[in-house]
C-alpha cells in the first residue's frame, strides 16, 4: 500500500504483524521514531553508563599516592601498636644506663637473618663502645635475649645482596649487612650446622617488614641509617681501644652475603609464616 509522496518503512518485525512508519519520498534522514532506542538498547546504554560511572577516575590518591603500607596490613605486627616501640626503646636505654653505665647513641628495628636463613625480629642499638642486639617481646613488652658485641672486636662490615647455594629452597631477595667480630675469621663447623647456635661470630641484618608502615618506622628501619652510624662508631672504638686493633681501620666491603642453607626447608616454613616476629595469629596465638 503506498500513498502519493510517502513510502512505508519497517521499524520492527513481529510474527504475523509488521508495524510501519510513513516518511516523505526522498527523505533519507532518520525520523524521531528511528532515533528512539528500543527498551533493550536503553537497558544496554544504562548498563554501559553505570559501568563507566563505576570505573576509577584520576583521583587525588592516584596523583599523590600514600608511600606507606595500609593500616590493616600493619596492625598484625605488635611492634606497630601504640607505644610498643617507645616502650622498647625506654627499656633498652634504662638497661644500658644501669648495667653498662653508657648512653644509647642509635636505635633501630631490623630483621636478623641467621646462618640458617631464619628471620628474627630484633631491636639493635649502638653505644660508644658496644653493639647491642636485643630480642624483644612486643606482646609482653620485655627483653627476652640480650647480646653485647664490643665495637672494638668488629673487624669486617659487609654490604651486599644475599647469595645461596643452588639447592636452597628459600632463596631470599634483597640486600643486607653482615657484621663480623672476634679473632678467628673461620666459622666453627659445629655452630655452622646447629640452627640454634648462639656462638656464630657474625650477625646479618636486613630491613624490617614495617619499614614502610609510617614515617616513624621508616626512620628506624632503614639499613642505610644503621650502616652510616655503625662504621664511624667502630672506627672511633678502634682509636680509643688498647687492644691489637688500635689505630687500624675496620674493613668495609661490598660483596654478596652468602647464607649456606643447602636445603632451607625449616626457614622456608618459618619465614612464610613469620614465626620470627611478634605477630597476631588469630585464635592460635603467638
């Protein structure tokens, strides 16, 4: 069916029925009816619009990202609880003043990596004559173990990346510092193969996991700050010492730090579960 000056165009199709719209002949522009979206198309358009609304835009957080670890990731470490690190420092300073009659010149929170590659949370301090390594219980807020190393007995400070035998299961990445002391440069074989030995003549440190939790922890967890304080402190101890190293200089080198773990299964389990840290562990406890 056709009228003069008009033609019929189909805008939809249904079984047995086809509605039509009338257009003037030669008018190739879409009509208002053609431009109106169908119900299905409208739904798609709304869906796309909603998805676009949910997409993240360039916000202030993206332009100025927070360099510190989110709070919910740090709360499980007891050292980050309010007042914990301040109490540890106060306890250590009081202990040094009463038992050693010295003053703490530097205070750090580091991770000690033992000769079996086990991570251990440690509070480290430097006085005029001593390097102090303290195992501090941040749950009970008490010092559990205390090690004193005379600065004048330190003969080598090594900085470098960690290195492991090829068969080790738990090869750690990153860098550390190894402080060696004593007269003998050989590691006794019995203590080397004893994972609980306390007679190892060196200590290896790396940065604590909470170094990026806040500005406060960033200052006391930096390995570079510890190194910058330790080297001149040892040198000063050499100059005032009456021992065989008087007048000599401490050897500072940059080379790989070898950790001789040929299997590393124990450290693999312990480090993955952070067993060397005062950590909230749900219903299991610490």
